[in-house]
């Protein structure tokens, strides 16, 4: 019985979050082109990978459900980062933060998709590197 209540509670929380997100205006959009990937769109359009994911809760984790001619939101009014860094092989959070003139804690705070040890960055990921986000 309690697992059913927990599942129902999680479903309600997810639904409320999706509705709240959809009510935040999209201030910049993009039309998906053939061959696009989420990281590629993020890099070419100057938005962080997290920002793209957070602005489009319907896109799955591996970004396999986008399709040509689909219009996606690049930036919502409350998620605005204009300075980004495309992670290269060999980059670390320390080197990325240093090059951007910010601290590692600021980098992590600006990219909620990063774990606390900043060990989950990958080449091609696009990170927000602003000093205030």
C-alpha cells in the first residue's frame, strides 16, 4: 500500500513540476534540423546542456526523441546563461573554471546536472561558465 502511495506522490510532483515549467515563457526557440543532437544544438546556439534539458522536460536523457522540424525552447525566462564552454577531451572542472575566471563551486552551482565532485563532465557537454547565473 505505501509503495502505491509513494508512486502516486511522485507522479503528482512530476506533473506539477512539468506544468510549472510549461508556464515559464520561452524567450528563445530553435527548429531541430536533420542530424541535430542536444549537445550539438547547445554548442551551436550557446546554451548550456542543462539549460536545454531544463527548458524542455519532454526531451529524454539521451536526447533520442527530438526530430527535424520540432521547435524546442533554448531558454526560458528564468534560465538564462549567455557564457558557455564546450567541454573538450582532457578538460576538468578545475581547468574549465580557471579558464572562465570562476570558482569550481560556482561552475557546479551554475550547472545543476554536475555532481558534487564534478566527475560527470564529458566531451561535447556545454556548461554555463558565468560568474552569476
